[in-house]
C-alpha cells in the first residue's frame, strides 16, 4: 500500500462516486476502479458497497478512512516542515561565539533578529575560544560561530569577515602609557613591555599581526600571559600583569582600572568579526542565518560611512 492508494481511497470516499473521484484526481475511471480493487485485495476486506448511484463506505471503509486521513495529515505536515526547513524558516541552529565577538553589538543583534524573523528556528548558543569553536564547526558539533581572527583554517570551512573594527591598546591605569590617553600610541612605545595575549599557544589568532609587526620593526616585547578568553585578558590588564590589544567594542570594561588608547595609523591593526561555517553545508536554517548576518553587516558598514 502506498500513499497514492490512500489518496485514491479518500477521493472515492469523499465523492461517493468512482467516476467523479477519477475526474477530481485527473485520471481515468477504469484504472481508479482497479486501484481500489487492488487495495481491497491487499487489505483482505471490502471497503465500498457498490450500487447504481455510486458507492458507500463499509464498516471497514469507515475504519480505514479515519486512519488514512491521519496518515495523510501526518505526511503533509512532515512535507510542510521539510519545505520550511529548506526555505530556512525552521530547524535547530547551534551557534558559538567568542567573548570578544559577543562584546560587539552586531553579534547579539544577529541572534535577536534571527529569533524575531525566524521564530521556528531553535537557536542554541554557547561561548568558547576561537580554536574550539573552529574545531566544533569542523566536527559538526556547531553549525557556525562568531570569532575574530581564525587560529586555524581547516579544509572545508569558510571564514566570512563580516566587519572590521579598530584595535585599541589596553593599559593598566597606573602604567606610564596611560598618561597621554588622547594621543595615538606608536608601535615603538611597546618596546620592552609585557603583553597579555588571548590565544592558544602556537596559534596567535588576533595577535599574529601585532607580533609580526613588532618583529619586523625590531620592537621587542615579552609575553606575560596567554589566556583563552578576552575578559580574562582584560582582567589581567586591570590587575597590572601587562598590556594587551583589544577590539574597540571591549572599551569600557574595567573603566576604573584600564585605559584604552588608539594606535597610530601607521600600526594599522584591525579586529575583524568573522563568521565560520562549513562551506558545503549551508542549506536550511544555516543558509538563512548566513544571509541574515551578511545583510546586517552591510547595514552596519553603510551606517559607519
């Protein structure tokens, strides 16, 4: 028995006449009669009383009608849900983010807008460092993630730089560099300083460009600590462990203990906001989420011009 047999049966039951049911279904009457006979043979019971004016359901037919309506309703519901999934309107989406990515107003805006525009998408969010988010996306434990600079780029992953943000130097309030807070900081002023870095050892991420620039200009720095999360980084700066660079959206954290200064334009260090996802797995809710993130990013860039 196939779903089409149930549709044929219901059409005859609702019409009370095989010829009218055939017209409704867009098929010929003889093949429809044969299909109904075959269904009765398969079930081992008579479904219709035949008479000159048409057909009436038997007790077995009435029993099957209820079951057939339920099965077809369930099938239609599954079809509708899968079509909604394909359109990116429903499903389960697991999104990760780093603390520095979450600090940017853009990240919660994307999540909030997705919940509003796609209420049938179940959003599960979690925080982690960039390396673990990248690994989780590659291993299909996450659908996508917001981070800054990739610490690794495994094959099959796409890294979409949605926005670029200014990097600032975070300085303990009692440090000498905290005094001229309105003057841009030159790279040479970091010579001999202790830095706190948010990174996995051996994978500099956001700090790769800073360390490379220091090396090119012979600016020697000491790595005082390496931590996994941006807020831990700012906490250590506040405690006087060392200096660090942070995205501008972090400015304001520990405002009594940390001073934030812009770099001289010659330093040219920016902090991107990056969306990572599997390049060949962008259908359904993930596809609509990526499209939404890109749309909102374009809107942010237009406002900043």
